[in-house]
C-alpha cells in the first residue's frame, strides 16, 4: 500500500516547490514588465495630463489646464531619466514620448491662447506647427545638445505666465510668439538631464514637484517661470551637464 500511494508529506513538498517556482517566475516577469514599461508609464501619464488639459481649456477652466501642463513638464523631465536608469530605452518609448510631447506641449498649450478670431487662430496654429517642427528636428548631431528650444520649457513658461498674470491673453500671445521664434531658431540648447546631473539640479526638480503639487498657484508659477527662464536665457552657463 505504501508503494502505491506516495507519502502525503512528499506530495505536499513537491506541490509546494512547484508552486513556489511558478510564483517566483511570475514575480520575475512582473518585475521585468515594470522595469521595461516604467518610463512608458510616465509618458502615458504625460499624455493623459495633456488630454485633460485640453478638456479643461475647452471648458474654460484655464487655471486647471495650466496646472496640468506643469505636471506634464515634470513628467517629461522624468521619463527619459527613468528609461536610461533602468536600461529600458526603446523605439516604442521614443514614439510615446514624442506623441505625449506633441499633445501636451503643442495642442494643449496652444489652447491657452484662447483662439477665437482669425489672428489668434493663426497664432495657435503656428505654435502647434512650431512644436511639430521642433520635435521633427529634435536631434542636433552633437552629443547632449538640442537644436531649437525644447517645447516643454516653452510650455512651462506660458503656463507660468498665464497663472502669474491672471490670464492676461495679450501678454500670453506675445510670449507665445517669442517662444515660436526660439523653437524655430534651431539654436543649440544643452540636454540638461536634471535627474542625472548635479545634485543641485535634482534639488531644483524636487522643488518643482513640491511647488506644483503642494504650493499655491502663485508660488508654483513663479518657480516654474524662473526655472524655464533660466534655461532659455542661460542654457549653457547654468544648465549644461558640465555647468
């Protein structure tokens, strides 16, 4: 009888070992999935922020729209750093990042201009096309360098200007026109790599997160406005990886 029916203890141990192996494999696959898609998740979150910003602008909730643009700005600075840190750079990730950038920093930002007439409509269209051109000519051929002002900084500047000026559309449209020139100028700008560079840049980023998520709109707008202006006016003196 003992030869026909194996001991319960042996059967239980074998079953437990088999289940533990399956559980271990499941955990490994889950961790690998998270590693490969963490940066993509940030890009998707940026895309969702941009789409939400568009909906807010269409409902004339421009204050919330600006806040979402600043959230997208922070997410965009983080996704590339996460992808490189986890060694998870991919063609899919690059496409997701470009699509999210065009939605958030192109379409959603252009709606802040509140195009209601022919001239304002042309300006909004020109801004979207400038972002499109900026993303198409992203590569400069020089390591750690952009050609043309990165559109996240232009968007952050416009969102901060809108919040700080109380929604002054005229000032915003003039600023948008200047940002179009900066993006199409094809001048060189450093790849700042905020989360992969000097400690003080990481502190600046952490301060931006705290300002956007936990501070009043005035504080957040001043912080992001000063941050963006410093990159636009003093790109290599302050924000170069060697600075």
